[in-house]
């Protein structure tokens, strides 16, 4: 599968061939490089252009496109007929009623744009959420759960024990970060579909250790104390309850909150008669779904899955055929696939199978017994849209060609819009029907000046690991390569489980082009756990998170170093968070392969990271002491011999600065030279002026160490 390297070799031209190629060569010479202002300051190039701003579908036959309104300078929604393309101004509200917090209080914004204050309290309301019928707004205040009726502004308080360690409907940190997810903004309550009940989680952080985060602000500074369970620490005690919207006693689900366990996102059945709870043991290798009676709290086991390594939470448990069944996406075979179950949990049919990965279920068409989903089937580096029959299991690919696809599916599944591309083809947008037949092209991002610039090409290749696995990488070669010259390599990675970055999709960027002009080979690499090999590939890393991954990167880098165009003395890795950890491992464990690194907000020892994430892959430090030792950067600090730039925010509440401080302490005691930059007050990543500074320092590192050039004065303006 490796492509020929002939494209990298200089061509000798002589005689008649020179005359024949004179005109094209002159034309090529007339192409221009990007200027500094174009690459970094946003000056227009018109190399690419925006695709249509299609927001969503208005209904099964019309999609909404946002177009500029010359009269007022705003964007106007247009309803476009999918079949004919006829567009009319969309007069209905693009957004329905909504709620938000202003000046610490809840405001209700009607569809006509008028806003009404619903609460008036000195304490701040958080996560206001409108009930499905639009009559109530639930929210938390001082870690207690409330609602307010929109029509009357009458408040109902559901809980009274909220404190600095007791939270109702407001997630404990580890649940927010690892289980419910950051997009929830700590919300841990869920309306029933009929708006008559609210399910919520109750957290008790009393036994969770406090981690102090120091702020330098003011004369004396202050400590921000976070209840943060590190690997092996006590977790929050959690229970799940249901309360009537009108108020009254909470009915608690029949679990012992003091058991060492986790609860995932719950799901109401469509008729609001049952609350389905996800439960997992501390070891995270057994996941169960229970049906909870919201009137009594009695639980009934519906589903039980065990794996030898770990299990991930279900993002959704869609109910089908009017609550006659449900659909699960499980990777228990080593590959993520779809399983149709009866409501009692018995398996009705496995809908997909094979050595490929289902990504996401987009829609279930009960009437026609179809499930629409995206998957990495044709190639692990691309996504396509498929439909599968719940009756027969017949599978149909709806997208076509060798492209990566991003899908917007119409309600009912009659049409879909795909934004498609590959590494050689700028993104295009097309409308197709549910048989995959093109209706019409909607847009092309290729700009009017695309052919006027020298553009570096990115190619997809594969490498082999030391134990014979084949994995992908992408290479962007420098422009204006000179025969016989060797070039530095910059490897940008993340590297975490199921979080790959190597895809056959259009990735043009002005900054990327600048480094190609300057002579940097830019590489992205996926390791065995990145998702290319499904859960099968991820299982390798169990109890030794980081070891196989860095060895895979080393194997890829060894292949890169062997190429005639590579400067083996200038192999640099850069990344943030897990990518920062990989960079630290590259300059220690992999010090014989990697020479330079820029590690941003990196984990350096898994004992220092949170319980749920770390133990999923590593088990506890008590259960797996050797695994924690062989995956710690500090274990290999004595091997360090290149140059690493360590960067961290002082108030990072996710990967604590404790990680880099312990590594720095070790390197200093070993009398090693390194660079260190901290960003006061910044969290896990940063923006604004700190981002400008951080980017500039990274560019300086590349010029000074990879290109052996002085830092251009332009960058300092």
C-alpha cells in the first residue's frame, strides 16, 4: 500500500524536453508563495472560499441556508426546496423559545425575541433548561435544584441540602469532565419527555480529596480548592432520583450510593414511564443498563456487558418502534457495531458486523425500518453514510467516491447534504437522496486564486509497527525542495485512545503552507489505539497507557528518518494534553529517535490524573504498580538528551501543573537543559493574548532549532 517515492525525486530535463516544458515551467514560476500577512494576519488569498452556510433542515423537504441580507448587514434564513432548489425567505423563527442567565438571573426569550426575567435572586442560577412543553425552566442555585413556571414565575425548590460538598443537579468535577462531558456545563438533571418529572443526580464529595490550585492574583493570591479524585482516590458518592415538576419527595433509584460505582447519562423512554440508568463498576469492565420505575425507584436489569479491558459509556440508547425495542452501539467484538434489542434486553438482531467501525447513528426511521449511520467502512481514514434495514439487515452505502463525508440528514431520511473532500480535493457540498443519487451540487470551496499559489500537497501513507501492524500517517512536504538537501520534520499529534488525527480529508491551512514554504516537513501519525484498528487496536494499551503508543510513533519516526529527504538530527514532536504526554515520552523513552519537543499542559505520571479516565485504561495504582511505573515520564528522565519546551497554565484544573513541576524537578536534579514557559491564570489551554504569545514562542522554537534561522522580525511586531 505504500506509494511510490518517485514524486520526491528531481527530474533531469535536457534537449527537446526542455523546449517542450519551457512554457509550463514559466507558468509555475509565476505562482506565488503566501506572504506573512496572508499566513498569520488574515489577509485574503482567495485560495479557498466559504461553502454555503446551511444551518439545518426546516423539515424533510426543505433545508435552511443563511445568506447575507444587504439591507441590514445581518444573516437571513432562507428555506430551500431540496428537490427544486427554489429558495424563499424563512419567516418562522430560526430558533424557538430559549432561556439564558443574565446578571445571575434566568431570562426567558420567546420565539418573537422578547425576553422576560423569571428569577430575581442574589445567588447565580446555572444551566437553565426549558421543559419539553415549554412551560417550565429547571436550574440549579447554590447546588440545589429548582424550577420556575414561565407563565406565573412561580418557583419550586426540589432539594435543600446543597452545600460545598453536596450537589443536586450540578455535577461533581470528575463526572463533568469524564462521564457527562464538558458540553453539559456541569448540568446533571434531565426532563422527562412529558415534562412532568425531572431526573437528577445527587453528589456527595465529602470523601473526595481536595486539590489546591494557586492563583497569583492580588496582593496575597488565593487557593481554588477542587474536589478532584486522582487515580485510586475515593470517588464522589452518587445517587439518582426523580421528582415531580410540581414538587414533593424525591424517589431514589434502588442503588446503594456508597458502593464504589459510576452512573452514566440516563435516558427516559419516549412515554416517560421508565428512566433507564447506565451503571458501571469501578474497574469499568462491566456496564449494565437498568430500567427504573420513577414512581417507586425499583430497578430491573435490562442489559449486561463485560469486556476484558474496559467499556465506554453509551452516548445514546435510542428506542425504536414505539418502545418495542432499543438500539445499542457496542464494540464488544473489537469493532463498534449496531445491535437491535427487545425491550426486555434480549438480542433481536445484530445489524452490522465486520472489521470496521460504526461512528454514529444519525436517525432511526421506524416507518421504513431503517437506521441511518456513519461509519469507517470503505477505509479507516474516511467516513461514509449508510442505511441498514432493521428487518433484513441489508446494508446500503449512500455516499460514493473516495471521499470523507460530513453529513446533515433530513428528518425522515429522504435527503441528505454531504460536505465531502479528500487530501487532494478541496471540500465540496452536495445534496443527495436516500438512495445515494445526487440531486445537485451545492458548493465548492476551491477559490478563484487556487491555481495562482504554490500549495504544498499532503499525502496519505502507511507505516509498520515493530509487531507488524499497519497504520496511517500524512506527510506535507516542503515547497521548493532542493535535490540532496535534508529537511527537519515536525510531528503534530494527540495520541489519546480513539482520538486519531489522520484522515483522508481536505486540511488546507495558511500556517501549514507557511511552514512548507520555510522548508519544514509536517507529519501527523496515528498509533494503534487511535481508532484506525477499532477497539481491537485500543485493547493493546490496557494497563500500560502510553507505552505502545510511543513505540508506534518511534517506529513511524524511524521510517521517516530513513528517507533521503529527512534531517535525522531534527525530528520534533509537539502536542497538548495527551499529546503533551506523548511529547514528553518522545524526548525521554524515545530519546534515541526524537531530538526536539514542545509539550503543552502534559500529563507526566498517570498517578497524577483523575480516577475515571486513568483507571479505565490502567486500573488503580494499587492494582497495577508496574504499569504506572513503565508509563511515567519520570521513569525515563535520565535518557533525556534533546531539547524540550514544557508549557503549562498555572490554574489548569484538568491536568494540574503539578505534572510539569514534578518533571522539571526531576530534570533539574539530573542537571538537564530544557525550556519552560508558564501562563499565569490559564486553564487547560488558553486564548487571547496568552495564545498569541504561546504561538509566537512555538514559532521561535521552530526557527531556532529546526530551521537554524533567526526568528523573523515580522513575528515580533
